[in-house]
C-alpha cells in the first residue's frame, strides 16, 4: 500500500477510533450472547412443554367424562330394565316356570353387567380425579413459569437498555473522532478493519508485530524505522496497519 502520514494527534485519534470500534464489537457480541436470553429461550420452551402436557390432560379428561356419561347412561338403562323385569316377575302375570326362569336369568345377567359397569365407573371417576389433579399441578407450574419468564424479561430489558445506551454513547464518540481523521486514512483503516476487526492498527515498537506477534525481517524493520514518525504502512507478515 501507499504510505500515508498522520500527525501525532490524528494517530492517537485513530487508536481511539479503533478502541470505540472494538468496544462496539464487544457490545454487539455481548448483546447476542446474553445468558439471560438463552435462559429465557429455555424457560419459554419449558412453558410450551408444560402447556402441551396441560392440553394432553385436558383431552384425556374430556374422553374420561364422555366415558363416565356413557357408563351412567348404560347403568340407568340397566336399572330401569331390572325394575321392569323384577316387577313383571312378581306381578302374578307369569304363568309358566320357563318364563319365570328366563326372567330370573335376565336379572342375573343384568346384575352382572351392572357390577361390571359400576366397577368401570368407579375406575373412571378415579381417573378423572387423577387427571384433574395433574391439570391443577401443571397449571401451578405454568404460573411459576410465567412469573419466572416475566422476571427474566424485565431483567433482560434492563440489560439490553444499558447495552443500547453504551452503544449510543460509543457511536457518538466515534462520530466525533472521525471528524478529525482524514478521509484517506479513514478509508484505509476501514479496509483493514474488514480483515482485523479488533486491531487493524498497531504501533511499531520493534521487529515483532503487535498484531500477529510475528517477527519481521531485518530489512522490513529497517524500512519502517526509516519512515517518518506518523507514517502508516503494513506489516509484511500479517498485513495490519503499522504506525511508525
């Protein structure tokens, strides 16, 4: 590159500019990698999983209630039929032993079915109670999760606002610094910053580059030593801007 020259004040401001750009990069990285944001994502996923569990239990409860209703209706039907058969059996209208035995057999069958249904109904009612308890438990978890999410969102908002304020301040300082740096030097700096975001410019303090920490050749070292103070050149090893 063509050697550029800057006054001592411009050189210092160039390093100030690099400092603000490094700070802006750090703030951007910090904003993207906030542990609070990762935790918030985890909490929201946990809440979503809990909501899925609530929905599944609610669907299960609905099916159980339908089963309860079906069992109750069938039990009612059996009770009605038992009453009818019992009334007929003892009404005096039965004239044959065969007909009486038939009715007695039906009563036995109906009572067996009644016992089975009553057992199923008790089991279903127990399941309904268990499912309701699970729903209550999951809803309690959701309340805690919502509180945790709200608390974390508030904390995250405070942190993000602080970071935003720091970014605004850094950009404001950067704008003031840029005003005293020549356009040519600024373009050169920006071009090098694309490759070296945090330290595109280093001070010459001997044969070892302060950016890549490689040792330049004696000839290159002598070349830079021979430049005017304030000259901007490139490290022969890494390509960073080196200020004499």
